[in-house]
C-alpha cells in the first residue's frame, strides 16, 4: 500500500486530475490570501489619510478660534479667523484630494486572482477542444 501512495499517478487518471485540481486550488488560494493582505493594507492607508484630513480640519478650527480670542485686537479678528479657517480648509481639501487620487489609481480588488482563474479556465477549455 505504501508503494502505491509513493508512485505518481498516471496521466489522464482521475487521481492525477484530482491532484492537479487540488494543487491549482492551493496556488489560487495562496494568491487570494496575498491579494487580501494587500487590500487590507491599502484600506488602512486610506482610512488613515481620511482620519488625518479630519484631524487637520478640527485642529485648524480650534487653533484659529484660540488665536483670534487670545492675540488679535477686536478689529482684526474677522480677518485672522478667515485666514486660519481658509488654511485649514485648504489643508483638509489637499488630503482629501490625495485620498481620491489614491482610490482612483488602485487596481480592482483581487484582479490578479481573477486573471489567473480566467487563464486556468481558458487553458482547460482549449485542451478539450
């Protein structure tokens, strides 16, 4: 019985077909796992950028209000407040623009896995025909 398990199956048998199928499925599962990890890292990066944009907006608003109240004379307060609010808004918009560009440039999720599965299907159908 150990002799039979150690000898490779003959080509064209059900055993060899199942062995090839299992091997192919394992390779595709590993590829899927790698792409899932890449997607997770990309999502975390995008969430961090969005969070930083939100924090920049809040910080700009608080700093502007504190600065206006503490330092400027009453006649200049509207201009200082407007400048701080504008700079905070521009910083936030810059970060959000960067996030949008990053989202547009990234490839679709699991694109490599789907491409490889399509190639596998084409090769199976081409061998039969």
